[in-house]
C-alpha cells in the first residue's frame, strides 16, 4: 500500500509539504502543478516551486518529491520533463485533473479529458524524453462533464506509458461536490494493467475503509482530508497494519502550526503570510474545535507580531 500527499495548487506548497511529511505515513508527495506553455522553463523556476530539488528531491523528513507538469503541448511538456529529471526529479507526473476554469481555458488540466488521443500523445512524448528508469505517471478525473469517457482516457494514459494513474473520482463539473464516485475506480482498474490510486473524499480512517471496499484498490492519494487532519496518513497506515490508531491532539498540533508560521514569515511577504496561515487554519476547523477559536481570533489580524503572539511564536527578525 502506498499513501501519497496530493498536489494542491495554492495550498500544498513546499512549506506545508515539509510540515505534513514530518508527521509520518506519507510515502511520497507531489509539487503544485508547474504550468508549461510554449517554452522551456528555467531551472530557477523549477526550484522556486520545488525547492526540494536542491535537497535530493525530498522533504526534510526524507519523503520523496515528484514534479508535476501541466499543459497541452506534447513537445514542450517532454522538453520540460527532461529538464525536471536533470534537476533531480525521480518521477514525472502529468496533471489531467485540475478543474480550475482559468486552467481549463488555457487547455490545461481536466479539459484535456475531452481529447483522449492528446492524452496518449502527451504521455508518449514525455515517456520518450525522460530516462527509462524514470517513471511517468498521471493524475486524472473521471471526465469533464460525464464519467462515460473515463475508461477511454485511462486506457490512453496507460498505453502511452503511464506507470500508474491516480483517479480523482469526480468529473471536472463535479468540482469537489460530494460524493466521490469510488465505484468507478474498479472499472478503471479493470481496463489498465498499471496500478490505480484512489483519490477523493477520504477524510477519515473509516472513509478509507469504505473507499477500499468499494474501489478494490489499496493505493490512495490524500488531499484536503490530510490537510485538515495532518495525521490522517499515519492513522491509515496504522489501521492497515492492524495497529492502534491514536489521533493527534490539538496540543500536538501546536508545534506544527508554529513551525509553519515561522517558515511562512521567512519565505513570504508580510502581506501574504497571514493569509497562508488562515488558509490552513480554516481547514483545520473541520476536525479541531480549538482551531475555530484561533481562526476567529486571527480572522482580521494582519500584524505579524500579533499573529505570532497568538501562536506562541516570538518573531526575532523582520520578514
């Protein structure tokens, strides 16, 4: 069984990847998508979105990082995939699942599920461009507005050379509206010989058990569920091993919030920093009542020292 941390644009950046992977249970993680248009990106741009490439393509906890590319030009994607490998990525992932309208309008993400032939062409080009020992993987949704084409799309990806496929069990039009349609995942697995990962609506150990029963697959990718419950991967790994599941307390989460805030202040502007903290804190309110009180106290706060004080962090240097 593998448990992966999902790529979530605008949320799971290098800072949150660092904090979450230290908890345990995560086997690998993925960058936010790196958009590829019509040119070869610079190494500096890759390092900006994936600074872990400078430390062996892994987080401080030693969890491997995979670079994810998004675009529709097979040749340009292939060239950038080759560069990602030169920079240290040991796996190249391709995004065919992003539902954002702005991304879809520029022919990126889930809109490409309307063109299975192009999916196949993209994976083939990338597969040929990177070293043979480097796996090329893909993340998809069930379709754009209907799951009717899911099997064709998955087949196109697998035949193009995808080593595994992560399936977010919703269509683009579904967005994040519950429920995730896990019942489609075994149908996808039936038509491809490569491993299929289940993704979508796994918020708890019980959700994971139901997903495994319905989907029939062992491998999973966790997104919002893991961000809102930072020890979810560790809980699932323990449950899978038949061990006692011990949930992380709010007190145990405090050092993580403090570490996150310190890194945010170091790496972002004073204007950006409070918003990043509030973004994560808002998701934590799903499982921690204490997060509700803290979020309420911080809701309109923009002063870095005041935020740090509420978190128990003293800022010793201006950002």
